C-alpha cells in the first residue's frame, strides 16, 4: 500500500490530470460528460488540506475548511490505480486529519446512486443528510452555487453526506 502524505509543491502540477483521468470513470454511467478540473495550485491555496498518494501522485483528497467546517471537495484516483484501496485510504486519512484538527464532523456532496460515490462513502461511515439538515449547514449556499455552475444535478441525485468523527489526539 502506498503511503498517504501531505501534498508538496512538486505534486501540484499533476493533480489536474489525475482528476481528469479519474473522472473518465463516470463515462461508463453518464456518457460523454466532461467537468472542469481545478488546478493543484488553486487547491493548495484554499484553506483546508490536501493529501496525495504516489510520487508523482496518482490520487488525492482535498478537504476545504469552510469557516471551520471541513468538507471533502474532491477525492480521486487515476483509473489505472483504482480498486486497490487507495481511494479508501485517502478518505480515511482525510477523516483522521479532520479529527486531529478537532472537528466533530466532515461532510461531502456526491451522487447518491453511483457505486463509487454514495455507496462507497456509506461503506466508509458517511450517512446522507436530509434536505432540512443540509439546508442548515452554514456553507450550503456556496456549495450549491458551485454545484450549479457545473450542472452536476443534471446527471443524477446529488446528496450531502456527513461522517461523525471521534476525538483524536494524533496529528500528521
Ligand atoms: C471514488 C474513487 C476515488 C475511489 O478510489 P479507489 O482507489 O478505486 O477506491 P477503493 O479501491 O478504496 O474502493 C473502490 C470501491 O469503489 C467502488 N467502485 C469503484 N469503481 C467501481 C466501478 N467501476 N464499478 C462499481 N463499483 C466501483 C467499489 O465498491 C470498490 O470496491 P471494490 O473494488 O472492493 O469492489 C475513484 O473511484 C475515483 O476516482 N472516482 C472518480 C472520481 C469520483 O467519483 N470521486 C468522488 C467524488 S464525490
């Protein structure tokens, strides 16, 4: 198993291509959909944290700090390296880091019914929030605007999921 580590400046130029490659997995269920991938330098400049695996990276987890709430903005692994446990390991490392930062919960938005989205996150301890619960999140307006800009709900039911985190004393 490859180690999970904090992204370094040399990793950043690779992240856009990792995301583009990973997203091609959606072609099997959504057809020829192409989403804009963010640059690694944009990701690194946001409040939050960025974990990678591989050197050069073949997968990453990007967690945004939205005014103190931690939210998984992206999780992706190159198709050639998928289904080897890397995505799960990145997600678990992201949850550990979030717990070490003292938050009680981490959130994400995903497709409810695509196997490597909602069901994958359910297996990793995330649960769907009701529309009312999601509406109460202080950053929901900002997230919905980002979702709408990419027309994500055109392709399936989008859901907010959350995982409660046990308090942690460890830190990366
Ligand atoms: C989600 C993602 C990061 C998982 O990475 P990964 O390294 O394959 O993750 P793991 O190996 O830990 O677990 C993969 C599990 O996802 C599901 N999965 C992955 N690819 C699948 C496929 N083509 N068909 C059905 N299920 C699939 C399976 O449950 C699989 O477990 P299994 O191999 O034991 O059956 C990867 O699929 C990806 O990059 N997808 C495209 C981007 C994306 O959807 N990101 C999440 C946005 S919210």
